[in-house]
């Protein structure tokens, strides 16, 4: 997540959502970066938005859909999603 620079990750995620408001990975970043920064209320607000257009999303489904080539890149995001309250399964 932009090498643990969560503020920068948020800036890029906001730009991405502005370009495509229904692209799940943009929301993953908004949720995870806010959660990792301790902004749980914001993270949960974005999680609610994501679940509105992608109701079956879970951490397990996201993990399963990601290439295992470099798990270090996705794990901080998944941890942030869990912190925000995304269902694990």
C-alpha cells in the first residue's frame, strides 16, 4: 500500500474513485488506508459503500483473486480491511 505511506495511498485512491466510482480495488485502498491510520469511522463508511455495489465481497474472496507472486503487497490491505470490519469469509 504505497510502501506503508497510508496518506499517499489515500490520495491515489481518491483519484481512482473519482475516475471510476464502482471499482472495488479503489475502495479496498480507501478502507484499508483509513483503517491503518486509525480512521475507523471513515473506513467503515467506505466499506458500507463497497458492500452496496459488491455485497458478496470478503477478505477471503479478495485474497483468492490475487496473484500469490508477491503476498507482501496484498496482506497490509487485507489487514486493513479486517480492521474496518470486512467479513473474513
